């Protein structure tokens, strides 16, 4: 398994080039280019905030947009990386047949591309937090706990990489998987603490709480809500949970990829 890491690292220049190509290709012929990586999550945040604060559930609470912001950006990174990785090997079948390239390069490129978009989105996120702080009359405060979101993103990256390794190689064998992912993504979205607070689940019946916690994203996103929106400390138990979840998912995805990668050229 260590050979996969060393083999992939040798092609780091190709990976960087492919990430740059993906970003340029996405915003090719766009009037404002990569600025869309700022605007896209902001527009989504505004829409959800208006709909769920003033239309469906009036008076939902102060600074609902901050709660939404805390998990929306990590969610967009995760969901877009999964969708991209599910087609990464199939879409690069010609390159795979022509020259030798470690197959892990392709799902890794998808994840790194979305990671770059997430890094871009940190700028508007910081501006929104600052704007809310300056106009909240002391109701919202900037705390050092918000900086926990940066190392916590490493866990989300590892978890996402494991899922992407799995879906990328399985999609070669099961071509319907990308369509199943498109159906499953909205279900995961509403089943994760993005539009709702984790405290609502904690205050509800025990049965609902048990079902919701079966979603691995619940544990990953709760810590973002706690650190950014609620300004609460992350417990040792929560930290051990998300690290274990991320590492185990990555190992599972890597092992699955290593077992199934040999037949990839014959199935593409």
C-alpha cells in the first residue's frame, strides 16, 4: 500500500498541471472567471437564508446565515469532489490506455481541484464573519475557536479522499454508480447538519438522534457548527471520533482501490 503513495507522489507535477487545467477549464470563457468560486457559495447561502428564515420558518433565529455558512462550504467541497471523482477514471480512459499513470492520480485531482475552490471560498467566509460581527450589536462575537475549522478541514479532506477512491474505482465496474450518487447527494444534504442545528437533534427524541448519527457527515459537520457558530470547544471524544472516522474511511477506500485497480484498463 505504501507503493501507491510513492508512485502517486512521483507524478506530483502532473497532478498540479491537471488541477490547474480543471480550474481553467471550468471558468473558460466566463466573464468573471474564478470569482464564481466566491459567488457560488455566497448565492446559495443567501437563497437558503431567505427561504428558511423568512418564508418556510419565519424567525428561525439570529445569524442563521452563520450556522449555514459553517457547514455549507465543507459540504460543497465534499459533494463536488465525490461527483467529480465518480467519473474521473472513465473520463480519462484515453490517457490511461496511452501512457502509464498511477490510477490514483485521477480521483486525487478531483479532490484537490475542489480543495482549491474551498480555499478560495475562505475569503468571502472571513468577510461575512467580519461583517456580521460589526453589525450584530455584540450578539455575534469572533472567537479563537473559529480557527479550529482549518485543521478540522484536514479530517474532511482525508474522509473525502477515501470516499473518492472508492467511488472512482467502483464506477468503472458499476457504471450506474454516478447516477446513484446524484440521487444520494440531496438526501445526504438534508440529512446532515447544514440547514439545521445539531442541537435540534440533541433536544429531540432519542430514536431520531440515533438515526441521524448513522450519517458520518453528521459527526464531521457538528464540529464546524460548534467552532464557528456556537463558539463551543470540541471535546476529546468528538475529536477522536472524526479522526478515526476519517482515517478508517481513507484506509477502506485505498484498500478497495488497490484491489480493483488492476482490471481498470480492461473495463474502460
